[in-house]
C-alpha cells in the first residue's frame, strides 16, 4: 500500500459564513476541477476508517471536515434548512459532498443529520433511507428475498409456542438467533438445542428485542466473504474466518481474513444486493453454501481496516474518488435542471 500523509490537517474548522446550502468551493468537484470540501460524519476522527478517508482526500488535493453528528445542531425554517456545529455561531455551509459514518448507537440522530444535509442539497454517499434499511436486518432480508437474492431461511418469532416450528422451518437446531438491529456480530448467537434457543429468546424478549431465527449454514464452517462495494464495482473482497471456539467471523470478534479472488457469481450477487438496498457504499457479507452465495447482511458504514491490511487495496482512495465523481455528476444534474 502506498505511503500515507499525516491526518492532522484538513478537518475540524467549520466556516461561520456562507449560504444555507452547500457552496461548491473552487470550481466543479472532482480531479482537475478545483479543491473540493469533503464532509465526513464520524464521532471520532481518530478512528482508522475516518483517518484514512481524511488522508486520502488530502493526498488528492482536497479538504475535509470531520463532523461529529452529535455536535450538529439542526435548524428548520421555511425553505431554509441549516446545520450549525458546536453551537449556533458556526454554520456548516461549504461541503461539496458528505460521507456518513453513522454508528449504530446514534442511528436515529445520525440519520436526522443526514436528512438535513439532503434537504440542503448536499450530495450524500449513502442517503438516510438506505442506511436505515440496512440497519434493520428483517427489512433488509425482506427486500433481498423479494428481489430473488438467496438468503439463509429466516423466521421472525414473537412467542415461545412458535420456537419448535421455527426451528423445523430453518432446518435446526442448531440455528442462528439474531436481534433485528445489531452490528459487528453483537446480538448473534448459535443455539445448539431447542431449549437453548428458548432460553436466549425469552431473555431477548424480556428486553423488548425482536428476534430472528435463521438457518445455520454448516458448510460455511465459520467463514464468510465480505465484498466491499463502491458505486457499481466491487473494490476488493476477503474471506473472514472465525477464531477457535467462535462461529462469528467478524474482525471485531477476533476473526482473521485472507484476500479472495471473488467468483463472478459472488460479484454479481454483491452488486445486485447493493442495488436492491439503494446503497452506493457498503460491505456485503455472504456465506459460501453448497447452492452458492447467501447474503446475510449489508453494512452501510463498513470499516475497512482489516480489508486494507489483508488485501493491500487502497480502499479509502477508491471511496474518496467515487465521492468526488458523484458530487460532480450531481452538480451537472442541478445545472441541467436549472
């Protein structure tokens, strides 16, 4: 991987002056069209993915603003949506494109900020509705299944009397139990027996959580494939392997990865899944089954530290270059409609 500049420059200052909408700074966005200001919604600029996006934008000659969504103040008035940062003196007015990196713990507030930028006419690489869909595992699976994309057989249960039949439908036990909203393998449990499933489900129900019972794909053997999609192409992919004694392959759960030359069938499924979810940037997780790829989840704010480390691909630059191209295309559309 190519050398990286320091991330200390380029973010943090938010101009206090400007119009309510996005002012395209220095000419049309994109390489050769003047400096572009890329906004990154992230709670911490020290996070690997945020830091890499800042570095890549700077390397390409553009500016960045890292904005914590929790410090964004949304102001609404007739035809004049505004965002202020860290108080009501600094109005955010010069962003040419925004990359939302919304953590699951602040989904509701984060999506409100994304919606506000959309109302202000700022191009977004992943808008609020696609992000919200991806955070809801049941809704995601409903959309994917309707589109003919293969998924593990899944049942939503809400009562103990349904557990036995639900396990029969998914071919278990064993079976996978998942909370409808969760990331990084949190809220995902392997139930080896019907009694174990009942105990776990009752615990989750008592906490007011909705639960999915899902088919256990035994032949995947604790592995899955993460395909990183930007725009209409798969930038890179890796096979993730769960650690010993663990069935979840998430890197945050101790999983390891190896670069994989993605078969064309997996590539097609990853791109189609993203199209169905209407996402521009995402990580598509697929299980390797005897019948081909089965999509289990789509992450709309994918971290890529492990992907860059194990594949050597400069994912951050691919994302920034796409964001610049998207901003340029949106500006042309606005000019054409003027």
